[in-house]
């Protein structure tokens, strides 16, 4: 780049401007002399600028390429991330659906479990209630049977069966009932109660024994029982050595001795009783015993004791009590009279109260 050449004016103005021109002229000559160095500096700067521009352009190109690669990688990663996000969303939706199904199944299982527990509780409760109802009905029926028969055996059997069933079930809510049943069983066993069925059997034996019991006015039939002892060896030898006519005389003497009896009469009314009245005496005694039996069934113990006392008097007065059969019959009649006492059957109020409480579910 060359500086322009400035020509001096052709017609210089006179006056004071000439001095200014004379002053400017040396400055122009100095600038003209310094222009090659400026040109060179500007050129050097231009070269440096060009080199820097080239370097900067190459760096910018590398940066652009790197940015393009990074942008491409970022785009591919973004696409992959988008695909993965879609897959994650689908997986999340699928997981949410499965979780919803699992929650529904869990709620259904919980509902079924609660229903099953309620069913088991209802079954257990109904089983306990049925057990309580069965025990109560059995005990009340046994109580009625005991009142009808006068024996505690039906009631005791029902309580024992109830105790065994309660022990086998082993329910805590039925523990008070089990304790009440055990207490009633112990109280019944400790109570002395008239055994009516046994007394009835003994009265039947008395009625049957009256038919074969000998009377005091019987002739030739009342022979006292004597223990049979074997005869000594000498008597046997003597019997063998006896002749036949001696044996005949001995038999006649034994028969004659049995025809006549000599005994002490403490009750003359028994001996003075006519033979044809023996039948009516036996029938009257049997009717008295049967009347006592009916009174025992009706729980009229005063009538029973009165009839049995009269029957004992008749046995002692009119019947031969010296024989073994008479002694057994009289002993049996006295035993029945001693056992015929007015006794109250034990009650099972504790068991019935416990049954009511258990049936109420408290």
C-alpha cells in the first residue's frame, strides 16, 4: 500500500499562509520517509492476523466437528433414553397393573381369610352351643328319670358323661361348666340316697318267698335244717351187721317219732290258725308287700314303713322263722324296712346355672 503523492499548489497564496505551508512541509517529508516501516508493520500484522485467523478457523472447525459428534452422540443417547423411558413407562404401567391385580388378589385373600375365620369361629361356637344343649337336655332328662325311679344312677351317669365330653373338648369358655359338673358329681356321691330300684327288687324277692315259706301250724313239713355229718365207721359196720328186721323196726321208729312233735308255743294264735286260712294269710301278706311296693314307687315312705312293719310282724307271728328260709326272709324284710327312709334327691343347681351361662355366651 503506497501513500498518495501530494502536489504543491500551483498558485501559492501570499500572506501569512505561506508560513504555515513552510511549517507543514517538513512534517510531510518525515511521514513519507517513515511509510515503508509502517507498511512493513502493517504487513506483518496482516500476516500474523491471517495466521491467527487460520489457526482459529482450524480450531473452530475441530470444535465444530467435535460439537457435531457430541451432538450426534447426544441425539443418539437422547433417542436411546427416549426408547428406554418408553420401555420404563411401559414397565411401570405393567408393574402398576400387576400391583393392582396383586392388591386385588391380596384383598380377596384377606376377605376370604376373614370369612374363613368367621366361619371357623361360628362352627366352633355352634359346636360348643350344640354340646351345651345336648348336655343340658341329657341332664334334665336324667333328673326326671331320677325323680320317677327314686335313684340317682341316671343323674350320676348323665353328669359323668357330660364331664367326659367337656374334658375331651377342653374349651376355656366351658371350664366353669366342667367345674360345676365335677362338684355336683362329688356331692351326689357323698349323699346317702335310698336306692329305690334295689328295694323294689328285694320286695319282689319277699313276695316270691312268701309262697314257699312254712307256717308255724304246719304238720310234718317243718323240719329244721341240720348239718349233715357222716356217720362214724362203727355205725356203718353196725348197720351192715344188723339184720333186715332190725332195719325195718328202725325205720318204723323214725317215722313214728316224726309224727309227734313237742315244742314250745310262744304265739298261740299261729297254732290256732285253721289250715284253710293259710292261703288267705299268704295272699294277705303278699298284698301288703305289693302295697308297700306301690307306696315306694309313689314316694309315700310313711305308708311303706307301716306296711313293712306289719309284714314283719306277720312273718314273726305266723311263719316259721326257725328254719333257714324263714330266717333269710325275715332278715330281708327287716333290711327293706331299715332302708325305706324319706330322703331327698340331690339337686344339680350349679350345673344348670353353668349351662344357662354357657348357653348365653358369657
